[in-house]
C-alpha cells in the first residue's frame, strides 16, 4: 500500500451525519469508511464491462413503428 496523504474535504453536514452512521454500523471510522467506499468504487470501475446482454446479442437496431 502506498503513502497516505491528508487533504481537506468539504462536505454537506447531512451527508457527514449519514457517513458517520454508516461508518458506525460497519465498525469503521468516518475516514476509514470514506476510504472503503472510494476503493470499492475504483475497483468496480476497473472491471471490464460486458458488451452484449445476457442471453442474446447486442443490437443497434431501433424498432420503427409500421415497418
């Protein structure tokens, strides 16, 4: 794991309250919860995306009425 760096985060009061509740439910600090959420989002972002829907092929066709 790399070096940790500090930075200021401006956040809405209500959002912070919700993060505090969520962190408490998962036995983490608010900072730990934010790191967990960000790491999870970055990991999900790196996953390859499927190009075709399950059970069929992707289609660019648009159904036109009356055709």
